[in-house]
C-alpha cells in the first residue's frame, strides 16, 4: 500500500474533512419509502479502513442506516465469485444507463433489459440467480454473504423492510417485466421479497469502510485476513462499479476522482474503494436530486483525491520519473 503519511496525519485529514462538510445542510432525506423519511438529517459519519486493518473514524461511526442499493455490490460479487464472471455478464450484463436506477423505460429499451447489476432491474435479477425454493435458505444465502464483508452479523431493519415491502410496486413491475423477457431466474414474489430484505440491512460507516476494503484488498478481509472472494471477482466488481455506482452522477465522479469506485444508497450511505489502499464509508441521509448523499459525495470526493496514490505517486516500477529536458536550447526557447 502506498501511504507516506502517518496515522495521525490521516486522522487529522478525516477530522478536517468532517468538520468542513458537516455544515453542508443541503439535500433531503428519501421520502418515497415512508420509513426512510424518519431518518435523522444531522447524522454524519466518516470511516476509513486501510488494507492493513487500521481504522479511522469521525462522527457517529457506530450509528446505522439501511444499506439500500449498496447491497447490490455484494450480490454481484457473489455471482462473479461463485457462478463466474462470464455468467453474470451473460445473464445480467454490463451496459451503462443514463436513466434513473429503477426506470421501467430503461428495462424495456435496453437490449439486455437487465442493464447491469447496480440498477434495480439488474440487481433484482442478480439476486434471482441464487433463488431456492426454500425461501429461508434463499434469504440466508443473500444476507450471510454481506456478513462476511462486514466481519460481523448484520441485522435487518424490520420497520424499513416492511415499509419497503408495502411500497415496492415498481420493483415488482420490473421483475415481472424481466420474467417476460426471460431475464429473470427465480420466483418473482420470493425474489423481490428477499431483495427487499437485503436492502434493509443496517450498516454503519465503519461497516461500509470495512466492506469496501475487502475489494481494495483483492478479496482479503482487512481484520481477519480471511479470503472473502477471489481476486478475479474482487477486480471484476471494482471495475464494473466504475461509471455505474453513483447513478447519473457516475460520469462526473469518474472525471473528478478518477480510478476510484464507489456505490451509494438512498439510505444515505456511500462506500468507496481505493484499490490497494483501503475503503471509505460515509453515512449522511440527506440526498441530492439524483439520490446520492450530499455530504457523502462532497466528503468522498475530497478524501478519494487525497488518499488515492495514483494521483500522488512519483515512481514507476520503483524508478523515479523525470521529465526529459530538450538538449536543443534554441528550440526550447522558441517553444
């Protein structure tokens, strides 16, 4: 891992960013799911976990929110790891979309219909790849997978789960639509229900940073050193997220930050993967118009730029890189 700053320097950086961003009171909590409308707009926390397991926190890092769309990452990673990258590319796809994450029009007009694993139609179809007639076993398969990344037993927020279940008509419509296109791989009702429970799992900023770090560390857990998924599946997930993880903001993020993958959820969470360095987790419920955490995007952009070694590294394969000077001074002066 390329990190020249001391632990205290990193903690000071996180504290400084937290203090700067905390005063940003723009955005609104999600209201289309009634239970999410009850979220505390003042809740704000930042965590950073390095590949060697060092943890840095600022704010209420143990307070939890529903993981929501960030859960899509772990089902996609499990599909790549257990079923194969070719399978998920064939059955789900890796196309981009400029439409909202739950667009019925997108499901109709896109050639694959599922688009990619990080929009709702593709994510629900990804969950359906693991369908079992035994619904309890099916749910356990999906939920226990996320536990491996967090390194602890995560719990479902039952009020959120029930609230989402009562308002998930769009997801049901997407699933039945995909079934009609032969792009859905299990029972619709059971799959959408299990998908709803996976989105309702509670996570803290510390959890999100730890979970992101597994991908940054090529599939190895930063705290227990266990292999959670293959190096190939971790790399697939990291690459697939590029340009897709932050909804319609993804292209702007890629321009502003570069080779750093991120995923957001309407619960107010953002998790960020800095390959070879670590994971960042940010929690702040107020969202922008696209559905990303306002403070999360602001703080994440600053930290990703500060902590990304590719923006600061001064060596190439162990050799210092120097700009070659022209020997022709006359030509140099003319230029």
